[in-house]
C-alpha cells in the first residue's frame, strides 16, 4: 500500500457535516470518504496517477 501523507484541511461546517453524513451512509470513515471523493474527482479529470493494483483500496 502506498504511504499516506497527513494533511490538515479546513472546511465550512455545513460542508463537513454533509461529508460526515455521506460517509456514514456509505459505511466509511470521514477520512475514507474524503479520499474516495478526491480519487473519483482525479479519475474523472484524467489526473489520477497510474499505480499498482495493490495500491487501490477499491479493488
């Protein structure tokens, strides 16, 4: 698995509550949900770097 880099993120309170609710609905942690949202946005934009299949937690 690829190393994870800690990163502080400041969000509007309403946005954070929405992410927390979405994460709960998907049975993910808030951090896991944010990672998933970012990964999907990168895929959609064609900017996700190629990685080893074992690095992708979705497979």
